[in-house]
């Protein structure tokens, strides 16, 4: 599956979880929703092999935010981390730790 298709499917599935943006605006399907890689950014993934990239397009790393916030003021990675940790607990840390073990190069430390 191509990454763009993968992202599209993920975005669809996140509509059930993320109904409001960080700024408080309701997220309206087909109107103002962007998917944001909140912990490991797409820029950071540049040069990674495809199979490693696929490990980041999941509900742990991705959040839905409004288009305005995505362009002007996306939430900090630390804020996303704290939120995701409330949601996913150990699962988040396990995923991130294993990803850090696979990636050569610098990864942000959140804990
Ligand atoms: Zn917003």
C-alpha cells in the first residue's frame, strides 16, 4: 500500500477519536481537518526506509487538528506526547522506544 493511501485510511479512522482540535474548534469532516504527525514529523522521517516510515503512521503518532492550527500553530511535540500518554499509556512508550532503537540519528526524548 502506498503511504498516501495508508495516511488516508488512518485519517478516516482517527475521525472517531479526534472530534475537537487543540484550539477547541470542532473538527468537521471534509472541511477543516488535517492529520498531523505529532511526535515524529514527516520531515524527520525523510530518508528513512519505507517500512520504518510505516511504523509512524499510526494512532500513536498522528492526531487530527484543524487546518489553521496545522499551518499556523501546531501543538508542541511535548504536548502531544503528554496527551497521547494519557490515552495510550505504556503502549505509547513501548512503540516510541522500539522506534528509537530502529532509527539511526537523533530522536527527541520525551520522558
Ligand atoms: Zn485548531
